[in-house]
C-alpha cells in the first residue's frame, strides 16, 4: 500500500498495465516526454520507451481515430485529451466509430480504448478549460462513462477500463487531482493524506465499472453525486446535521441502479448533485430513474442542485460551483424544514 493523490494513482494504473500487457500503449498531447500537463504520465516514457508512451499532434480527431484503429487490431490504447473541453473535434470519431464498432461489425471488431479527460473547474480555466460534458457521453449507446472521486477508485477504475473491451470515457475532476477539500468552494485543497481513502495498493486491482459506492451511510435522505461534488455533499451533511446517505456513482453509464433504488427506498427522499449545467444534465436522467423506480417510496419531490445554465465563468467560478450552502438548502427542502 502507498499514499497517493489521484494523479499518482492514475500514473500507477498506467504503469501497472504497461508492465502487464504489451498491447497497452499510452499517447496524447504532451503525455510522453513532458509527462502530461497535469503530470499524470510523468516518467512512463522513460520507463517503457517512446514506442509505447508517446506524444501526438494537437489534433483530437486524429488522436481518437488512431486509437480506434489500434484497438480494432488488438492494441489497448489509453489516450489523453488534454482537457475535456477539447473533445469536440473528436466527437465524430467517438460517437460514429468507437461507440458503434462492435455493433456495426456484428461483434467481429471491438474498440477497447480509454479516453482520459481532465474535467470540471477549480483551476480558473474559464470557459474553455472547465467544462463537465459527461451527459453528452452517457447519451451515446456503446460508450462507458466513468468519473472517480478518490485515488483508490481512480486506479481501480482505470485498470478495469483498460481491460474492458468497450470504449471508456474516463473523466478526471481537476479540482481534486492533488487531494480532497472540505467541501467549500473557497477553501484550499488539503493534503490527500488527510482523507481516509488515501491508501492505494501498488499492484494490480480492479474496481468494477458498473458499481456505485455508499461513501456516507445515512437515514434521512439519499444524495446521488460523483466526482468533486462527493465532498460537497458530505460537507453539507455535516453543516446541516441532516443524516444524508451519499452515493458516489463512480460509473455514470452503465449505472448501478440497484444501489440507488435500495437507498432511496430506504430514505424516501433524494437530492441529485452535479457540477455540470442543470438543463439536460445527467441529473435529469437520475431524477427520471428515481421517479420511475421509487415513486411509491418518495416522501418529497426530488431536488436537483447543479451548475448554472451559463457559459462557465472565469473570475466567478467559485460562485458557479454548487457549494454546501446551496446543497444544504436542498437538503432542508426535501426534509420539509
């Protein structure tokens, strides 16, 4: 076991898989010699050589298109799009090729590739470096969409994603790359060693891609969330004194619906929380699923807390984030207080 940040855990996952499987290759914008803009691949090229860990042109469509061809013929590419905001030039390759390949070939070909993308705010990146586009990927049949919130899950999920025969969109919240925070938008990140889930096995292990985690058991209400907002949900529970059960979805699609249903049927109340914009966000799908499967157990309407329906602000990004105060108001509303 070792104490790791999410960055270190992701690097460890790629290191393990490069060592175990000669078909694994890692490439993308600045991931080779430089080690990535967030240093997630630092040292991997020196260890495994420039044929297995290498830089690409700044051409997202070319990166993903190349990876699809590699995957179809037996390799397992792990590619990095430098920011999730940059995936749009590759959207045709992701949607029309990677996601459809298994189906259009009647199973003769698969696309076992992972597309890593740093997402969300927290670095004052403004409109073009801070987006959370997860709902766009969950809408596409044939893609798996994952977002970890801690180092243990980050490593286990990435290993599972690399070993999966389907294309996996692997979203990494930048705001917690180097450690968690206490849930407040204006609080600095604290060392990850302060968090009880900092210990990560150094070898190979997997976290099932379809599994959610109950990170805070509770009896009053259920919070469905993922990524950075897990910590906000926990902070709001501490500050309101409401016994919220916080579920970290981890895998957005496929979704661990049984864990969600069991929790909401137990508590009778539900709050859905994410950083992405509200309208047509993934929270709308979660709300619909809870309504469909838990209607007769609900004691209050479902509440959604999300980013505002505006372009991502630069100077005011901490106001854009759902914080404990806004989440706490949602808790009190569903509790009728």
